[in-house]
C-alpha cells in the first residue's frame, strides 16, 4: 500500500510548510492599510489629585 510509505508524503509536507512560512507571510505583510496610524502626543496629561474631605 503506497499510503504507508512516508518518503514522498514527508517531502510534500516539508515543502508545503516551507511555502506557507516563506511566501505567504510576505504577501500578507505587503498589503497597505487604508487608515494611517495617528501619532499620539508625547506630553503627559496633567492629572490633579482629588481633594475631598473624608469626615
């Protein structure tokens, strides 16, 4: 039964994973996004402490 011979199927498995891990991620990462990422300002927000009477 040829299905039990691992020689051709292992090579097919290895080559298919090599294609999946090398070619496909490059094609996916080459897409550009339509929305530009807005850069947030680097100055910190001023936070005041609460001055509540606790009695």
